């Protein structure tokens, strides 16, 4: 679930792309590519200064966004976003641009160095791969979705278990890429090396998939996941399960409650078990508290933020806030594994795992110390750590998932 990250930062950048005004006044010593992360938000910004000026928000999949450059007194600069509120102001200090990022009342330090953004992601799989990779397409109701089927080398589908990956909230590609982390690619690689096939796919309107993401609710995304499940069954795999992260975990609960077409098993990675509105209020409260806001003030700030969110005209949000997973969890009959990180600030574990266990007596649950919402080893669990952590996904959790599936 990345709803709060997107609401509080620069989600609106993703929709903006236009020609840039003339920026011929950029000094020679400032021309080129600059990159850095916004302090406290953990989001990267890449700035291109030249005859035209653009900027990228790679963590939100936004590139080539127009900006207007202005020289200020004392050698300072101002980069104004075009078409949306916000700007970057700063000056050259040595070989760094030390700036302030401002948008809708938020002001954060942004230090940028020369060159493109480079992040170390040692777990990202690299070829050659000891398994088979196939680009596939499937869909339903005239909707075409695109994905990657990863299978053990030379496998017999009739003797092979397969899983469908279902991503969390927000427009996600097949790898659930976030801040250069590719958790589904990492898990898919681990599964294939242990004789388990997997299908991961681009969300509607993302990557190579068709459809309009902004017109969909959680239940529409559940229909897409069912299409992926049916695709694997039609390919003849002996047992087909679902691994869902965050909202995808809740979708796994919804799918498992469907007696006519339930998966053979499900794995929930921080899947929401409480109502959407309660989950988001607790999420915001916990984040405010970890940032030093006292308890009662944090709760008040969270409720205030929720009231503002409710006023937004957003079909997905309206559905999500009223979504109660409890009836679906109660109806689960297939094997269910539910996992949470102890320091998850987005799906708070103490309001999650115990409820899953109470609603589904046969569910197996596990809480992992020092892991965040992305199942990374962390310090605070806040989202501003995500990009700075090199680990993409805890190897211990991956091993536990593999062992649990193999027992099925």
C-alpha cells in the first residue's frame, strides 16, 4: 500500500508532460544532469538543466516533466514546475546543488549531485538465468494484460506448482518496482530456483497492459488477478496459488473466498484485514507518531488528513475506504499464509495478523522483527527509509514462503 506516500508527496507529477520554455540562461557550470533524494520523503528527483529544463520523479514513474529555470540574486536558482504547484530553489555549493523542495506547504531539503541517479540493489536478478522466461498476454472482457511467466527449466506444468503475484495499491508494473526495488522479480527468481513457477503482470494502464488504471477499484484488480489465475490453470499447472502484497494481499483474501474459482493456496504479504478507512487512519497516526508528533496530536492530524482524503473524487479511494476484508477472510477454505513486518507503518501488524487468525482459524501467521511494509530490514519502518535500504526483500521471508508452498 503506497496511498499515503503518494498523497503526501508528488503524485500529481505523473500526469504532467509538456514542452518546456526556453531556459537559455542556465549557467555553464550548472548545465547537465543532477540527482538526489528529498529529505524525509525518500523520493528521488532528477533534474536536467540545459537549453530546455526537465525533471524526473523516477520513484513514481514520471519522466521528462517540464520546468522553468530562473536565475535569482546571489547566484541562486529557481526551478518552477510547469502546470502543477511547486518549485526547487537552491544554489551551487562546490559540486553540489543544495536546494529546498517546496510543494503544497511541504518544504524539504534536497541535495543533488552531478550525474544520473544510481542505487545499489544487489538482490535484483541478473542474467544468465537457470530457468525459462516467457512474455505472455491474457485478459478478460476485451482487456489485455501483459506479464512474465517464469518457469523452472524444462518443467512439466502438470507436475509444477505456480503462483500469481498481485501488487499493492498504486499503478504498478509487473515487478512492483518502487525506488529501484523490484520485489516481485526477486521473489520470482527465488521461486524458480526452487522449482516453483510464477506469473507477474503489469497493472491496467501500466507497462504493456491495456485498460485505464484510474477508472478501477480493488474489485476490478481482483478480476484481473482471477484472469491471471485462470491463465495458469489453462496452461496446465497442477496447483496455482496467489502471492499478494498489501492491497494485493487483500485481493488474495477476496479471491480465496470465491468458492467457484478459489486459488489452491494464498500468501498475504501485509494484506489488509481491517476496513480501509481504519487502516489508513492507523497508518497516518503511526507515521506521525514516529516523526515525533505526540499521540493525541498524531491521532487528530490523521483524522484531519482522512477528512481531506474523503473529499477527493477518486473511484478507487471511495471503494477502498469502505472495503471490509473480514467477510472474505472468514470464508477462506484454502491454505492461507499471512505475514507482516513488526515495523510495518502502513498495515499495522497488531491490528492485522491477530484479526486474520481470529477470522480464519486454519490460517498460518508470522510476524518478523525489524521488517517494514516492504519486508526490508529497517530502523524505523517509515517510508523515507525504503530507498536508502539496499535490501529489496528479506531472504528469510522468501525462504519461509518457498518452504510453505512446497509443503502444499
